[in-house]
């Protein structure tokens, strides 16, 4: 018996491979070919699968690509922190009551993160 939404054993959840490919690009630290990205992704996906995912990420504006020889090299458009922050902003914009969403978010933070957020906001206000 499998848990609902997990799919067949050995299959990735929707979007998981895209996240892994993006993480592989961040790990490489510079422009990378599909073959180089494939080396960094767990489970040995097919080369064509990695190319498809890179193409999808390019279409979504998450990676850039430049022609190199007969193929392309790919680079993430944002670093990992920038990507996560953009995702957080997108989720916030989908919510109805921004004040309620932000209040809940802050109230659920561990005290260390709450203090860090306060320091960051104070530093931003001083700029």
C-alpha cells in the first residue's frame, strides 16, 4: 500500500527532478553542460531527461543557456537564496490577506529566525 500522492516506488514527486537539476546547477557553481548536470543528479536520469528538464527550466526563466559547440551550457538565473525568496514572494502574492499571512509566518518562526528577521528589517530600514 502506498501513501496517497507519493506515486509508484522509485518515482519522483512532481517538480522534484526540476528542483534537483536546479540544485545541481548551483552545486556546479558556473555554466554547465547537461552531461555535467546529470553527473550531479541522484538516480542517474537519462541524458535526454536532463535536457528536457533544462529546457523546461529555461522556458520558465529559471536558467539561461548559451550555445557552446553543438550543445548548450546552462546557468541558474538566480542563486539559491534568490530563487527561494522569489518563491516566497509568489506564495505571498497568492494569499488573500497579506498581513494575516505574514503574521502567521512570523509567529511560526523559531526564535532565532525571528531575531534574524528583526535584525535584517532594522538594517534595511537604516539604509
